[in-house]
């Protein structure tokens, strides 16, 4: 049986990775996250990758902005915009359905 410490760690570590991913996706941030569990397991997340971000931090050298990186960034940004638009439409549709359910709830009682 997992201890409370392990359960809490699993929940929080996945939440941290989700937030780090959102920072990368929504803000264009470069993020490196390294977590050591109580059992000394290592978990890492990095955009572009952990090693590149750590090396950049240690040397304070900006990432090279060559054509390939710019193309990848433009593609990623376009994809993110499409996904955000889809998410907005889905949330709007969900709100409409919730309102419909709320309209029928009093009639059912």
C-alpha cells in the first residue's frame, strides 16, 4: 500500500509537470524541472530539453535563434492557437449544455 507521502508526491509532481508544460505552451517559456522523489527516483521535464536549459542557465548564453528553431516555434505557436481556439469552443459548448441541464432540473423535481 502506498504511503500518504507517495500519493501526495505523485499528485503534486504531475501537477508541477502540467504547470511547467502550460508555461512552455502558453507563454513560450523555456522550463527545466527536476524532482527527486523520497525514494531518490529522478523525474525531469524540459522544454526544449533539460540539459539545454540547464546549460543555458549555467552559462547565461541565449539559445541560438537559427531558422530551424524559428520554424519549429512558428509551427508550435500555430498549433497552440488552434488548440486554444478548440478548447474555447468546447468550453462554450459545455457551458451551453450545463445551462440546458439546469433548465430541465427544476422541471424533473
